């Protein structure tokens, strides 16, 4: 089946980086993408000029430079006179795909001479018919530094036809902002999709051509390690307690104490600094005995009730996000508590995740909230929330869930064999996880992961997408270790492993991931 989603004509630099990481995870390597990109640049030039023309390719040490290396090789094979000006030393190239293409050029030194410019004083006098700007791509930020700063000036001074690879150097590909001297291109060859800022900077872009480099549109809707690697920032070495977020987890009742415990321990494993776990007094005391890492807030009553809302307001003000629902129970007084608590969180302006019994209670008074809202139902809870049963046909269900997300102004993560994550305008499908995760509590671990990311200021959609991947991948590591004889707490130690090295999931992924 085909699920292409909303096919906008532009893509952000962050979304493109995510897509490239995910493509490699799904079997299309960066080396393949680079080969296609460089070949297209060469093809565009060959379609405009006769062979024998002199081409100078300005490259840096990253992926954009690697595209330039490929273009140089293809142009040589088409009969062009090609040379390269490299910003830096070839021995300093660390980008894996660029390095492979650099190695190929080393055997062609007589045919493609290379001048290494590691100081601005080494910039040569260049004469050319065609100049290719393969210095910096979509990932560049901030002011240009020497010698690239001077190389941009050199490119602009040459009387030649100028071709920019993906984006002209010196241009912010998202905002279109000029971040210094900018290469003024006659032609820009963009890959996969136009970068958002290019249409705002037409004087520098010249004619824009967008070429496909082998990335199926469907990949944009598949969750992969890039959805973890790109949006999640690394902790600063100078961080203090609280800088990485505080979370309030509310749940538990007379019957259930494990569910909110799993939420809180999972959130701590994401790197959030502090988790307050609020539960009825006896339940909170039982939870306190389970782990010294948990800070419990002991609330009056055997079940949560409307009087508890006032007690929790100072904690709501103190934290960065709230998770509500696991193990609450469905007593009438608890449902009234949920309603009061939701409105208190809304007034405080804090992101909220609703799961399990909290989500069921919300179904009775649901409306659009003025805060970031994430809902994490399984198929049965989705029926309670909406009154509508999902069909089991993925394409149909995605449309239904997107409509619900739009109506509620929420991000909805429907857990299942394939997790469906929708906002009003976007959706993604997550394929990590396995049949052993039907054991109780894995959904609570998911809520803790997503809640922990929300507390660390991650966007609601991105937090839900990353959380689905991490939770499922942790379950796959467990299944690889003990089979399907797992319990939910087995997932907890694997959360940091997946967060730090999400691509490692390839080692345990089943042959032929759950396919759409």
C-alpha cells in the first residue's frame, strides 16, 4: 500500500537530516544518496555545456563536499576538464560517505588535480567556464569562517556559470537569511525537495532544479533513528539540576501501583532531572518502597479525588510537563479529579500527556485545550475517546486519527502492531516493537518516555514519534535477549542505549521490519 501523507513541496533542514538517517536505517545508504546527488549535478551541467569546458569544484570536508567529489568524477567521465579546490586538508575528512568518494579521487590525481586550501593565503587564482559550489549544505549555521569565507568571495569573483549544490553557501536554507557573503548561483540543484528558505532568496539561487536522489516519499512517514538523533539535544557539560526538565506523573489508586511507577522510572531514564510521582497516600507509600529514585507526593484518599487538585497546583507550576492517567481507576470521584486537573494544567500552560484511565475520563468532556496535548490510546481506548472503532486498514485509520487529532488540537499516538502518530497535519508510522510487548506495562513505559521528552522541551509530535521508536526498540532488545518472556520493567535499562545509539536497533531488528 502507499501512504504518502501531506506532500509539501518544501522540506526543512532538520527534516532532511532525519530523512537521510532514516533512509540508511531502511536500507538506502548515505553513499548511495551522495552518488545520486553528485551524478545529477553533473547531468545538469552536461545538459547545458559541451564537454571540454573547464570546471572547478569548490568543496569542503562534509557531505556537501562529498556531493562535489562525485560530481567531479562524473564530469571527468563525460569529458570535462575538472579540478577541485578543497577547503581544508583531505586527511581531515570524517564524513563517512564523503571520505569514500575522496578515496576514489586519490586514484585520479592526474586527471582531477586538487588544491588544498587550509589557509586563506593558499586560495589560488581560478579561471573556469563553470564553477560548482559544494562547500556548505543545509546543515550550515552561523557566520562563515575562514577559509570558506574567502572562498565564497573567490567564487563570486570568477566570470563563470555558477552551480550551487543543494543550497548556495552562505544562505540559511530554512529562513533564507543571508549569513555572510553568499555564493550568487546561476543554477541551484536541490535534492529530494526544495529547501524552505530557497524561494525567499531567488537572487542567490538562480534557476532552481529539484532532483530525486532515490528517497521514496513514503520514507518521510516512517519513524527511524533520525527521529531520535535529530530533535534531541545533548546535555550541556555545565548543566544544573532541573535544566533537563521536571515532570509530574499522576496515577495509581487502590488497585494499581505499578503503572505510575513504570511511567516515572522510564521518564528518569530519558534524562529528565526530576520526576514527582503523585498518587493516593497508601499507594504512594508502597511506591516509595520500590525505588529510592522516586519522589512521591502523597495525596489524601484511597483514590484520587477533586480535593487533590489544589494540593497539586504548586507542583504543576514547578514542572515542565505532566503525565496523567496510568493506574488511576475509573471511580466517579477520580473522573471528576481528572477534569479538574486537566483544566489546572491548561491554566498553568504546561504540556500534558493523557494515557489509560486519564484518557478515558477525558473522553467524557474532551475539547481542544490551549496547551500541547499528547494522547496515547490503544485501539480500545481510541473507541472510548472518540466513539469510533478503527478499521484495521492502515490507510483508512491514519485518516481517521488525523481527523481526531485536528479536532482536538492534539498529537495522538495509537499503539498497535504499527504505531500511528498523528497531528492535524502530519503523521508517521513506527515499526519497532514485537509481539512480546503485549505484556502489561509497556504502554506505561511509553508514556514515561514521551513525558520525559516533553519535560525536556521537545515538541509534542517529535516527542511522541521518538518515544514510539525508543519504546519499541527497547522491547526488541529485550526480545533479542530473553525472547517474548519479558516484563515491562525489562525495557527500562535499554532506554538510554536506544537514546544514545538509536541506529544500533539494526542489530536486533527482525528480518523484514513490520511493513506497511
